[in-house]
């Protein structure tokens, strides 16, 4: 067993599939299968139950996952501690974020951090806020960036950015001259949304479900910029973060309309299990993102 085995097994466990886990670990399917089979043969115990559409952890596999997370976190702590005294030692931090952060102020803040800290790499993955909270609480990621509309439990939090969702339309649309509309009015229109699995789209669908009405999709796209382009040409209406709408409003002649609903305004928040228990590289990331945050909040006393 080596660190590659542990990283691979964690990836497979989280993905629920050897194929997807191998892809996350940057290994071929054949190499990943051979490594996992080698672990099972060495210990004489089944770690995964193979099923038609994926795998499930056995009790032994679940135990391995818990210990593998602890071992890999300790390795990151060690690399961070040595990295403070060494030249060129690379560290890696896993950061989970929601759609609003990814299409809002995170890219600029992350770019500033990476330029300032060339020895730190970041594994960035988009998830729903609820999934992120569970992953951070469960030790599957060190840092998360979520909307404060979810229950954060005992996680320690740091302000990042105020996020407001807005409606967007083409210039000639009937809602284009309105200063504000309700989400219920948006549901009357053909909708341009994000692809299935998007954190933002799942949030909008849950709000539509509360109103007892479906979103009527004309098309679903992979990114917020693509939504803005299609909407600007009259393809329907959309709901996106205000920062994204402001970015493309002039170049695409978009009309931006405020949403009246209280849930449309959220605080984007960095969350960790315990700041003092983070690896040195993860602490650098939390501090760096806070310093470069669009809203420039005061540093938390925990980060001092």
C-alpha cells in the first residue's frame, strides 16, 4: 500500500465507481482495478462490492476510507510544515464551491491567490452547497465555499461575498423595463438554464417546486456566460448571479431585473471543520481568498 493506493481508493469511494474514481486519480481503469485488487489480495478482505452501475463499500472498505483520509491529511500537514522551510515543495488543497461562487468573484480571488503562491495547487470542484457542507464536515474536503442558506452546523465560517440572483432578458422582452420581478413571474416565461447537476440550477428548481410550478426549459447550457449569450438574443429568460450579469450586460446588451424574493440574496461563505486543524496550505488558501474577496470582509480572528 502506498499514498497512490489511498488516494485512488478515496476517489473510488466518493465517486461510487472505479471508472470515475480512476479518472479523478488520473489513472487508467486497468491500473486502478489492478491496484484495488492488489489491496484486497494483500489483506485477504473484500473492500468493494462490485455492482452493475458502480461499487459500494464493504465494512472493511469503509474503515479504510476513514483511515486513508486521516493519513492523507497528515501527509498534507507534513508537506505544509516542510514547505514553509523549503524551496519549490508543492502543496495541494481541495476546494469545493457552488455555481454562484464559480461564476462570481471566486475566479479573480483564486487567480490572485495562485499568482501569489505558485507552490500551492488547488483541486476545484463544483457542488451544491448542501453537498459541500457534508463533504467538509466528513473530511472529504478541507475548504468549501457555500451559500449561507444551508445549515452549516459546527463548521467554522468566514465571509467571502454577498451574492444576489437576478433575472436577465433580451432588450425587447416584456419584463425588460421592470425594475424588479418575482420568481413566480419568471416561471411564466420559457427558461434558459444550466445543465443538469448544476448547483445553481438545483437551487432554482427547488424554489420552483416550493411554488408548485416547473421551470419550462428551452435549452440547458454548461455555463453562465452561455446563458447570457442565448438570453441576449431572445432565446428566453434566465436567472444568474448579479456579478455574472454585470460582467456581460453591456457587451451583450442584456437587461438585468432584480428578483424580489428574499432567498435571491445570499452570503457566500468559506467553511472549514476547524481552522486550527487545517494543513498549512489550506490555511494559506482560506486567508488568501478572504484577502482577495470582492466584498473585502475583515479577517476573522480565527485566521490571526
